[in-house]
């Protein structure tokens, strides 16, 4: 049997597609914000809503906020000095540190006060 270069390439390609022993290739799934996370807590702002509305994080955890809207938003705790992202322009990301004290912290968007959420620190 004589194998040409093109035939060898085809053979290698087919072997890579086999279901035995190799890693499975999967399509990336759409990202959905986690409702509970100790490390890597995340809030997504989309359609003038916080997703998730209720988030749990560890004391002192870094929380990322992704603004998927074109309008600017903030994530500002109602409790004075607990946390505030300042203005996050559309398409940008900001972070804040969860308070060190265990408890429930309500937050809102200073620009659009009808947008509200809750951060539970535990």
C-alpha cells in the first residue's frame, strides 16, 4: 500500500476525530453568571438588570462586574462605604472587593436606581 502525502494528512485528521482515547471536543457553552461563588464571583449587567440578582461571595472576595449594556452603570452598596464600582461604561468590566463582614448588602445602580440586587457575604 502506497500512502501519498494527502492520504497521510487525511488519515491523521480522521484519527484525531475518533472517539477512542482522545479528549472530547465540545462547543463552548454560553456563559451564565454564577449565583454562588467563593472565588471569581461575577455580576453581569444586561438589559438594565443585574444577573444574578442575588449573589453570594466570601468575605474579601474579588467580584467582577461585566457591563454588557451600551449604557453606563454602577454597582453601589446602599450601606455607606461597603463597595462601589464607580461608573462602568458599556462593554467594560470593573471589580470590587466584597466586604469583610458577613451579612447581606443591598446594592443598586446610582445612574438607574430601579436596578437593584443583593450581595450575601458568608
